[in-house]
C-alpha cells in the first residue's frame, strides 16, 4: 500500500494552497518522498485543476466537502492544511504529521501566530504557499512531537491572546 498526502482547506476557500500543492515541482517532490496519492479537499475554492493521469504511480482525488474528514485523516501519512485552528488540531489530535500553510492574504492573521507556536512546541511545520516546496524538501517528520490534547483552556487562552481578546 502506498503513502497518502491529505490536503485540506476546511470550509474556506484557499485556492493558492491547492495551486501550490499541485504544481509539477511539488508533485515531483512528493513522489520523491515516496507518496503516491494526493487527496485534495478544496472547500469553496474555484481553482480549476489541470487533469492528472491517475496511474498506479500517482493518483489525485478531489472533493469539496464531506460530513467528516476523519476517514481521510486516518488514511493520511502526511497532512497539509490551511493554518486554521480547527483543522490543525484535528490533524494533530489524530497523530498525523502536519504542515500548516498560512494564508498571507488574511487580515489580522492569527493563523501565523498559531502555526508559529505549534512549530516552536515541535508539533508541526509551517510555511506559506511560496515556501511549501522548500518545507517539503527539508522537513524531518521523525523530529515532530506528538500533540497531547486535553487542555482546551490553555489553547483557548492562547487564541484569546493571539486575537487580542485578552
């Protein structure tokens, strides 16, 4: 059985992430890393993906929404996600290696603060769409620490502070 990368934008639209992941360069990097399946959850996105040959060597599946992403997360060997709190925590709580991609176009970007803190704590890698390829090439997934859920008050306090509510 091959290795799968699951990409999620949650309920948002983050076409730049989908376009970045699916560049020829990044597909080649993923293949070089041993991945042979890419599953894209594109949400409200409008990106038109170029057709991919679904060969036994590399397949690409695309969908907008599902009632739950739990099954896709379980099957994933690597998750690449927008840096929204819900998507990041869901992947980390599932114990999946995660690259959080910060959307630089958002105003008052709390995603960057969240991703940076989780990176400092050793739980994930983070990048922008422009630096995704470099992150894929240089990441060491074995260095990531398992995220231990169970302290929502700490996370809520962090979010309040990051959003300037505290």
